């Protein structure tokens, strides 16, 4: 069976380096490998509304930003169908059927949901839509019969929930869906890139992110302020690598080619780390090296972004076309689903 890939993001902010190494980069690699029958990337605006009910402006404005981020980072609309969740109403019909197969208490036990409810301070104010988003996410995936889902590790409970829905649906109504697989980032730093402050993972809400759209000056300022080793005061002091954000980013981004080009005194990251640990290597030098690497990555992305910002209509048209394609596929699935459930009333007509 050929792969059908589907993944998505909530449009609540511009994409940052955490998104880049955690998902965008491998999405582009998948796109180039070409080992798939269909490849969808969904901008999950409806899901974003589940905790932004009154912030529709934010969701709407970020939708186009996220689309521009995808395209400038190298997602190719000729290879990938990029679509808008809300523009595919079939997804919500499928969600409605799935909702009857999942209990409230099961959703409340979903570890990601549990954590997010805590973070958002929802207690008596928990919206049904928010609690239900894993069910809706299962519909996003299954409407396209997607079987490969590139996501971060925080999304594993959603994949598990999807597979439970697959089993419940098939047991109740006959075999319609196949179980799905998560595709996780290859290494640990990439799966959970820490924020500039070194405290938690890079995120918009924590204000500790470097965005793909940040200009050169901003990137440099952010890197220069990144958390390193607070006890590494004099250059001659031995430095610590663990918890040192600059080294975490180098783990995620630096290659031997970068050393050749920007820091030829060292062959690789191992040599740089060992010098830092021994003492005699200052933070500024390491930070400037990182700054070169990040700018090399972001310069072409910024240029492409500038072009697209001049041509926003083109981006919208692309999303509309993608959404139309997605509707057609989801519509076919919904016919099968209604049939399986027994809701195809047309069949009951006594045609003469
Ligand atoms: N919940 C995902 C996130 O926050 C976004 C998403 C929505 C998604 N629907 C999806 C991801 C379907 C993969 C598949 O990142």
C-alpha cells in the first residue's frame, strides 16, 4: 500500500525554528522522497478556534502567515495539497459520527489534553470543542485514509485516540478504516527544541522563539541573549553543555559543512564541545557561529517570504484549490461512512 500522508498545524502564530526542525524539515524531505500516493497539509483553523473562540481575528490572520511560512520554507504546492480545515465541512460530519464512539472520560484521560487544560486554566470553562478536538483530529486524518502522520511527540495521544476510533468504528459498522502511524522527528533535540530561555520548549506563548520570518538583526539579538551556562563567566572557565541552549541548537542545526565554512579551527561539534567543556572557549564565539548557521538557513526563506507577501492572493487561491481537492476526497469517504452507518436514505426509495 502506498502512503497517504497528512499533517497539520494550528494557525495561532508564525512558525519558528522548533516547528522547522520538529516537523517542517522532515515534511520537505518526505516531499522530496516522493514515496506517497497523496500528501496533505492541513491548516487547522477550526481546531485553533477551540481555545480561541473570541480570537477569530488572530486565527484568520495567522492562517495566511502559516501558509506563507510553508511555501517559503520549501513546501511545494504541486506535490502537497495544502488546505484549510474549516473549508472542508465533511470533516465536521465525520467528527459528529465519531463523537458517539468516544467517552468524555476517555478524552479527559488524554495526556496532551489534560496538560493543555491545565496550561489554559480551563476548569469550569472548558469548551466542549476543546475537549473534543482529538476526535475531530481523528476525522481530519481518516477522512483522507491517511496512514502516515508526521507529528511531534505531544501528538502521540491523538494518534492513539485515532486508532481507538478506527477499531470502534470498524467493530460497530464494518471495516472502513485502517490504523494509522505517527512519524516522529529523528532525534530528541529536534522533537523538542528548547526555547531561548532554556526553560521549556520553544513556543510562541512562552516568548522564547526564533521565527522563520525574523530579520537578521532580530535573530542575532535573540541568539546573543540565549541561555548558556551561567557559571561560565570567564573564557577560561570550563563550560557546561547540558542545558546550554546554544549547544542544543548546534545539535539540531550544525553540520560539518558549517564548520568548514564558518569555524574551520574545529572539524565538528564534538571538538567544539570538548573545548568548551575544558575551558578557553567563549560564549560569543559559539553564538556567532550559531548565528551564521541560522542565517544561512533563514535567508532564502526570508526572500521567498518577501515575494509571497507581494502576492497574497496567489496564496489564498492555492489554499482554496487545495480545499476543493480535499473536499472531493473527504466527500467520497463520507459516502462510504454513511453507507456503513446506515444513513443512505436514498437507498430506501422504492424506485419504480
Ligand atoms: N493538533 C495538531 C497540532 O497542534 C494540529 C493538527 C490538527 C493535526 N489536525 C491534525 C496534526 C491532523 C496531524 C494530523 O500540532
